[in-house]
């Protein structure tokens, strides 16, 4: 297993995809703090949050791998985990993506020495349970980037208690708008 422990900060340079949730839940299981990063950050915009928030591990899509590598030397990054967007596609879509779009869209990369391939990590550690961290509702869970009044991203800690409260509030808002749990009116 990778040396990621309670309190470590794990950056997620991922869009809404299954890999985001796999990485997020895996980080939380060991007590790490998840730091979602905006996929449209430029190199300069990415460097600041990585450096100023002590992010040592990042999970990134292969199409952003060059961007991560370009700022790496100026940040505390020690571990880079690279995933291809197609990892959880159905077989036919995965094949079509590989043949038609992967190279064109910049998703076909060679993972450098010392970096980790997401698919290989999952295969290697299949069936192994990480040591769960003992956590309380007041432990930090998420490090959100907030532009504040300056527009420069700054890390804001959210606890597990706050994350659950946000979920409950969103769920209640959906229920109020629709009159039925989980369904929105047009």
C-alpha cells in the first residue's frame, strides 16, 4: 500500500468520474484529507494549492499528467497516481475510446518511474483492506479551495460533521422542491 496516513492531504485532479469517488473513499478510510482541485486550473493555479496546502499525493487523469509534472518540483508532491478516464467504461465504449479518442484527447501517456498507475494499484491491492483510522465527526475530511475576495485559491477545512450536514441540507432542498424524495420537478 502507499504510505498515506491520517491527516495526509490527497489532491484529486479529477472530473466527476468513478475514480474520484474511489480515491475519495479510500483516502477517508485511512483518515486522509481529500483536496478536490479544479480540472481547469492552469499550471500556475495548480501550483499554489499544492504547495500552500502541503499536498503530497495527487490522483490525476492522464490528460492532466503533464500539467502536474510541470509544477511538481515546486510543490511537496511525493506521489502521483495516474488514471485514464476510460478505466470504468463498459468494454465496448472503452475499446472505441482507445481506438478513436484516447491519443487525440491526450489520455494516452506513459506513467513515469516512481509514479503509480491507478489500474495497477487496484489490481495489486484487490481484496486487501487498509487499516482504518479512528475518526470522529470533528476530524478534517475535505480541504476545499476557496477564492475568497482575492480570487487566489486558499484551502478551507471541512470536517466530517460539516460534510454530512451539507449532504442532509442538499437532500432536504431536493425533497422540498419536488415534494418527493430524490425527484425534482421540471
